[in-house]
C-alpha cells in the first residue's frame, strides 16, 4: 500500500475508530472525509450524499478553507464524473481528471485538481454516497505519480466501514426524532394536567369572587388574591414548558450559552434560586451536547417541580477531552432504591439511556432531607 505518513494497519484502525465515535450524520461525514484524505495522503477530499432531485443533500469537503468553499458557490449538481459514479456505482481512478471526456469544468474559485480517485459508498445495492480524493501528495515528474491500485483497495475498505457508520448514524437520528416526538407528547400531557387544572380552578375562584362582591366584599377580595396566585402559577407552568419545547440553539450558540439562557429563564420563572457556571468546556460532538442539555432539563424539572428546593446549582466543567455536568439541589431528596421499587423513576431511566447512548455515564446521589446531585460525564470527541 502507499507509503504516506499515515499508511499501514495503525492508520486504518485509527480511521475506523474515529468513524465509530460519532452518532450525528454530519459528524460521521466529516470524519470519513478527513480520515480518507489523511489515510491516502491527498490534498483534497469530498463526500457527497445524493438527493432525489439530481443534486446533493449533503456535500462535505476537507482540504478547502471556509473562505474558498464560500467563494466556490452552491453545492455541485450530479453531473460529469460525479454523476457517473453515482449512476454506474464503480470506482474511478484517473491520472488527470481534466482530460477525461466527462469532465465539465468547475467554478473559477475551485482549486485546480489533477489525479483523482472516486469510489461509491454502498449500503447493499443502494448507493448512499460517493467519496472523492484528488491530488496525491507526492512528486509528479512527467505525470508519474498519482493514486495507485493499493490506494484504491485501501479506500474500498474505508468505504465499506463508512457505509456502516453512515447507516448507523441515520438510524440513530431517526430514533432520536422518535424520542423527541415522545417527549413533546409527554409535555402536552403535562400542560393538560397542570395548566388546565389551574385554569379550571382560576375560573371557579373568579366566579366565586363575582358572587361575593356585593354581599361579602372582604371574602371577595380574598378570592381575587387567590385568582392572582393561580394565574401566576399557570404562567410559571407555561414558561417552564416553553423552555423545554423550544429547540435548543446548540449549533448557533453552543451548549454553555444555551444552558445559561435556559437557566436564567427558569430562575425568573420559579421561586427557587437557579444558578449556572460553565468552566473550560470545549465544543463536543453534537449528540453529546444534546444529551447533556436534555439531562440538565430533566434534572432541573425534577428539582423545581418535585423537590421543594430553595437552591438549584448547575455546573458544566471540562474533564479531559469531555465534560461533566452536575445538577445539585437542596430539596427533600429521596431514596433511589425506594423510588425504583415503587416504579417512580423521576426520569432517571430516560437520563441514563441518554447518557449511555452517547458513551457517557450518569450517577445519582440522594438521601431523604439531604438534597440530590445528578452527575453526567461524556467522553468528548
């Protein structure tokens, strides 16, 4: 096989392990492209996932700067050699892609490419993507250097595992979509049970106040105070539900900023003091960030709705390449064994599933009258 800086069994193993660490489709695509470029010592690499309309649903590149990519313009269509690879599902290894009769040129800002290696990514009989490499990093005197048969064989091995990683990532995202739908259904039930009951009580209390205005103004005044209190409680319930329903702006703001914003809202909406501190946390894989956010939301929900806490502290700290989240309250606490036996999990099963689903761990420390601490650790990427 080619003797590039990352060739050999160790390089292949490293590339496959890198692909297996990610669950989000976009993260998997980026890892495949970066691994392929490094493994075959190429200057450029790209991976296209076709849509059903002659274009690409996703197109990821490596070796091109963000400024270059913006200057190149819109995603490429399925034409020329790209289309041939997707339609014929066969390997294309060319000494100079510009001399191939199917070559149709590229935008003016596109980097110049010569030697080319392209390979379809297949899931059974379906072509789910195409992997492209260009410009082997080696001397090219008289055009004598380029991608070899060994490179082609190595890329084929990588593509087989890329298909598995990409298929798994798609299945994970579909599963997560179902989980989100289930959570929204749960929240709808909570809104019905909590807010609707308060609004019903508010209406009855208002009617009672109306009946008492003329014959017992003092009692009517008391009932009106009760109306105000019920309205405030209903508003608190709605605010908390909206925070949970609102899609987290993780891509735009990052985990730390998203948590800080949501906790500030909760601090205003509840009588308990809710604080947050984030220290030294770097960007994490998307799946891990979402899992941390959802666990934080569930733990906060428990603390604010069920524990009677006066203070709830949330911290997010860096730990190695990953992070550790802690949600601590000074509420009434509970015996985890008793809760488990009684079938009242307070979302603990869901939180543990979220943690394990991204390779993390979750621990719960609680005792009656001594508060609760929920800690989740993720490994990072």
